[in-house]
């Protein structure tokens, strides 16, 4: 849980009292959502350095990116309430994307 909350693995190793980092890695599991978030943040930084996009706070706001993050959460270990929350987020993102597409289409008419 500490890793998924952003704690460095060396900090977790120290807290758990492991002498070898491999012991900590054996017990640690990053949730897919955490991995996806780290990936998108890192890629946004890379793209920013290459001048490919304006990063802002490190999170893309496009619906496809948000859906990828939400979908990656479904692969983790979620309780029923969390699964309902992920489903609600996905539905809301799709609804917002559809409304935006409709708005853009109406502007072009």
C-alpha cells in the first residue's frame, strides 16, 4: 500500500526492516493503476522535454488517457465499492467525451 501511495521502495524496505531489496520486492505489488499513472506522468515529462506537448500538471486531460487510467484500475484487486467507483468514473468520462464531441460537431454546422 505504501508503494501505491507513492513511497519509494527503499523507504518501504527500511520500514519493513528488510536487509535485501529483493525481499521487499517479493512482497511488494504495484497496482496496474499505479503503474499506468507513473507511465503517463513520465511520458508527459519526456514529451515536454522534447517539445511535443504542454504538460501542465503532468496529467493529460483527454478522455482516452483518462479511460486508460480507469481501465487499468479494473485489473487490480478492488472491492465491490471500488469496482462501482471505477465503473462510474468510466461512464462519466465516456459521457463527457460524447458531450464534447457533440458540442464540437454543432460548432462546425
